[in-house]
C-alpha cells in the first residue's frame, strides 16, 4: 500500500509541477471574479428592513402598473414578453407576504449556488487532465520508466485514475471556496444557513441555500466523474490525448442532443447521457423518457462505469510496450 501512495504522490507532483495546471486554476479564478463583478454591477438588490411588507406591496403595485401599461401601449404580442417576468415577480412577492417570509438579500451563498454552472468548465478541465495522464507517458516515452518498477500495471493505472478523480475534487472545492470568498467580498454573508424562495415546477417554495448547493453540485459531480472516466479510457486505449479530449468534449456538448434525437426509440433510455443527470428525478421533475426510474439510471451508470474501467485496465495491462 505504501508503494501505491508513493505512486499517487508522484502523479500529483507530475500534475502540479506543470504550468498548464495552474493556468487552469487561474482561468477559473478570473471567470469567478468576472461573474462577481457582473452580478455586483447588474444586480439591483433591495434591502428589506422591518417594513418589508410595505416594500413588497409597493413593488407589486408598480409591477402591475407596468404590466397594464405594456398591454395598453403595445398592440402586438410583444407585451407578453415583458409581462411574463413581472407576473413571476408578483407571484413571488405574494408568496413572501402570504407566508410571512422576509426576503433575504443576495449574498455569497447564493453566488456559490449560481456558480454551479462552472462545473461544466471543471468537467472540461478534468477531461483534459484525464485524456493526457496516460497518453503522455507513451508520447514522451516515460512509460518504460514506470513499468520497470516492481509495481503491478494495475496499481500504476489506478494511481493515475485516482489522481484524475482527486483533481476533479480539488477543482470543485476550489470553485466552491473561491466563489464564496468572492461572493463575500462583493455581497456579504447573510448568516451561515440562509433560506431563499425559488420556483420548483411552477410552485414557489422556501429552501435552504446550503441544501441547494449540495444537491446541485452533487448532481453535476456525477456527470463530471463519468466524462472523466470516459476520457481516461479513450486515452488508455488509443494512447492519444487529442482523440480523447476531442471525443469526450464532443459527447459532453452533444450528449443531450443525441438523447433528444433518439428519444422515440425503445433503446434510448440506455444511452449514457440520458442517465447522467439524476436531477431529472428530483423535486417532482419528470424523466426524459417516461419509463425511466432513479434505480434504473443508477444501474445504467454503474454498468457504463465498470465497462470504462475494465477496458482501461485490459488495454493498459495487456499492451506490449517493448517497441515504445
């Protein structure tokens, strides 16, 4: 076991000694700061004091008046475009009033929750790492230096795969922590366990922001792990990082379109991308395909995961590297 940990440490050193790895974190930091600046510039957050009920009622009166003016002054159907958001805000304000809930100001926690979308970039960066961690050993000819050690190929492969997963975890934590820091600097912190009102399937509900962060990031993590494992497999089989990166990114971007295109086929539910988003079963949502269930999607993901790892192990352990 100690040899495995030495391998793991060695893989981390090779990964984090590269400038490209730190450039990835730098780009993420720039994006997060940029989002913070945009939110701070365009978010017109109202401070609600003890007279918050009167403030909400005044807002509703103004929103209703705007809706009526749009409907009267615009003869075409464009007014509905503006009336829709106003109607949504009116309903949300009424929910606060009817349930005696004082609105909470926009803060660091909500900024972290909204930055869930950045996990798509984390997936992209993890794919790049996963695609090169094996392929580069063959490209640079260093694979022989690894294999002459008194360590099994399976452990060498496992150390590389665990390094990929840990990189994904570190990067996810970086997004969480740095988003909170940036959010705290720009918007402050409204307590350690804030609650907000959001729309869930047409109905408003008060939810814990921390719970939404955990579930949102957790669901995205599943897709991240599956795509990283897929890229790792392609890298191991073809020993080419370009193929692995290109194919993995293409499937990540086009996965939903592929499922939609074949949605009317009986076998569509077995497509990987029809099952990676487990949030389709949360909060009363309907799955993409009618007869799919949470247990079914988990089973499909487990099968794909085992296949990806099995193929990686098979090609890496059986490949002859004498001519490398």
